[in-house]
């Protein structure tokens, strides 16, 4: 595996685990809020709590799905799968607007997977896999 592809795969793994950690943090905040506010109290009817609950659940689900996609793409890159490279490029582009960490990771993913050496490595026979 070329070094640039290794770096791109590592960036996809880091991005995936960061997203899963973010989803876990959202879930922890939601559970803690439910414990401290309570579901039957007067405070639970406040607008902020209603939005935080629904929005928090959606955000946790979105970050979980995005993290799993990153890990699947990294697995595809390791296996030399063309779909792994394509998915990695798409996810690299989607990482760029997430300033500052996502931008750096996204640029490393794109530079690694769009490199001419990577193109040759992915198009070569995948004997032994």
C-alpha cells in the first residue's frame, strides 16, 4: 500500500472514530439531561428541552451513521476495493467544510486517494486478497 493511501486510510479511521465519539457524547448529554430534568416535570415542557431532545437524537444518529461510513470506507481502501476509494473521495470532500480538523483530514484523504500512485495501486490486480 502506498504511503499516501496509508495516510488517507488513517485519516478516514480517525474521522470515523471522532464522529462515533461525538455521537456518544450527544447520547450522554441526552441521557444526563433526561435524568436531571425528568420527563414528567414542568421543566421538561420547555422549548429548549424539547428541541435538545429531538435534535440531539437526530444528531447522535447522524454522527453514528457518518462514523460508520468512514470506517467502512477505510476498510474498503484496505481491501483495494474501487468502491472504497470512491466512497473515501466522497467522504473526503464532505469533511472539508468541517473546519479545522475536518478540513485537514479531508485534504489528506483527497491527496492520498487521488494521487497517481493510488490510482495505479487500486487498478492493479488484487492478488492475495
